[in-house]
């Protein structure tokens, strides 16, 4: 299969993309003072119309995109994210900086709260990657010395509270902690019976309401052994970021932390293969509970370990076969978020904006294309970058896209889709 007809972006296309990224981040920038915590904030919200607050992994994507066009804003994004870090190292997946102005909107969210302005959930831990990108294009070691202590506390919190079985993989305790809220992976665990939003809300409460009896104590929530998932995507991101963090500590001369994070990455990497790889299907599957029961649903997350540089060639080849299969993931605008052959696949939004059930997303394309390039398939990475750019030119900067016809859905001017700038920059090297 050849892809030579899809070339990298021209200089004029690159300049157009940079201007579009600037426009989005200018439009969605939130700057002010929060009396409830006494801190100033300066960050890009995902969308002023639907998501006016600060989300954890969104901000990491934003910082990486901003590192290409405005390093000061990229730094401010991360420092704002860290300002309400808790004494134990925890960072909320949402900071409601201006909650009082959006009470009606907040009332529609199904979110666990630590307090009125901070959620009691996490999101995929790509903070180290964001820090690396901002340091690389900005102040380097000076920036790292400022921010690494807080970053270290966060990853220590993950290891201390979310590694209950000692295998190095971290567990999420509710579906939205993966950022993949309505993925069909969760349907069976949550008792989802149809594709209506109310079913997901009911399922979410079936998971989360029992936690209230324990004051959301992590050990006690995990002890219920109901939703204790080692998500393949989240843990691939975790392994990648442990390795990045190890290298960042090496840069600042902290050999002890370099060793600690390197060893944690190696342990998690070994467990990912031992617990999640399915040799019969040639895919990685999430596992749930202390029994490590596989969740056998074919979504893009089963492909995510392609990001890892030390993925064995035989496993890479098998994952690649799935990616390039036009019945599974290789749509006109790849990569679909659910295998197109799966009965749960839906190319458009369904059930009142249930997400991650089929459409193409920029964030997953960013990860998968990087993995393809790392394993010698720059042609495929370029193809994904070009098709992703075409989505934006055709349908605007949207939350997600129909993989067949490229029509955009979800939030308009969605900031995390500006991660496209880093994807394009990577294949233009």
C-alpha cells in the first residue's frame, strides 16, 4: 500500500495552520483572577460555548500546540493547571475557575467533585510530554527547574494511589477518568442498554454513587473491585510519560529520579504485554479488576502501544494490519475511534452527543501517527497528517469528525484539535 500522493504540507498551508491555531487560542483564552482560591489564571478553554473551564489533558494538548506559536502562553497554560494541585500531588481533571458564571452549565455535568471548584477525577497523564515540548521550544532547563517539583508530585500520586496491584499499571476507577467517556468499551460494565445519553448517566451513577459511602477514598473505591480498569491508551500514555519524565530529570542532573521513573516505566511496559496483549486477536485490551479480566472491544485504544519505541516488530506488524484494514480503521479520514466492523461503531454523534463511539479525533491521530513514524512508517504518518489537515480545512477546528465524509461534529473551534500543528510539524521534519 503506497501513500506517496499525499505530501506534507506546503509552506503556505503551514502558515495558514499556524494562523488558525493562533485564532483559536486567542478566541478561547481565559485570563482573570479567581477569588475562591486567590489565584490568577491564564489558560485556553476547550470551547467557549460548551467547555469554558480548564481540563487536564486538554491543557496538555494546548500547551504542546502553543509551544509552536507562543511559548509564554504555553508556560502559562501549565502553571495555571498546577496552581490548585493538592498537597498529596493530585491534580483535578477540571478546574472550575469561573464556575459561578456557569452554574446552569455545570448542573448538566456528571462529575465527581473534590470541592465546589475542583473535580475529584484524573485524566490521562501526558503532563510530562507537555512540559518537554514547552521546555524544548522555550526556556529549557530554567523552565524545567521551576515546574518539575510539581510534576514529580503528580506522578508520585499516581504510583502511590492508583497502582493497587504492584504491576506498575495505573487504574482508573470510573470511565471518564480515561477521557473516553462514552466509549463502547464501558457498555457491559456500566449496563448500557441503548445509545441515549440517559443510559450513560444512569451507568455513570451505578459506578460512582457507591463511592460516596467511602468519601471517595481511593483504596476503598478500588476495594469494591467493580470498575478498576487498566486502560491501554491511558497506560501507554503513562509509560511514554514516565520515560519522558525520566529523561527530563536526567537533564537537570537528578539521577535518583531518573532511575525511579525509568524503573517504573519498565515495570509498566512489561505488565502491559503480560496482562493486555491478546495473541489470538493481535490487539491490546483493557483489563478490569484484580482478576485482570480483558474487555474485548476493538477500539483505537487497542492500537495505542504502537507509540512505544520498544514494541516488538511482530506486535507492530499485527497492529499495523488492523490500522490498514479498510473494514476496521483505514477510513478515508483515518483513524476511526472504534473499529468500523464493530457493531457499536457510529461515524457521527449519537444519543445526545455520546462521544468516542466511532468518529476520528485529532488527539488519537497525533499519538498513532507518531508511533507509525517511530517504527519506520513515515508514509503512513504523513498520510494521517495530510488527511487531518484536510478535515480542518473542510470542516473547521471541531471536536471530532466523521471518518467517512469528514463532516465535523461536537464543539466548534475546539482547542485541543490544534494539536494538529505538532502532528504536521513532526512529519515535516
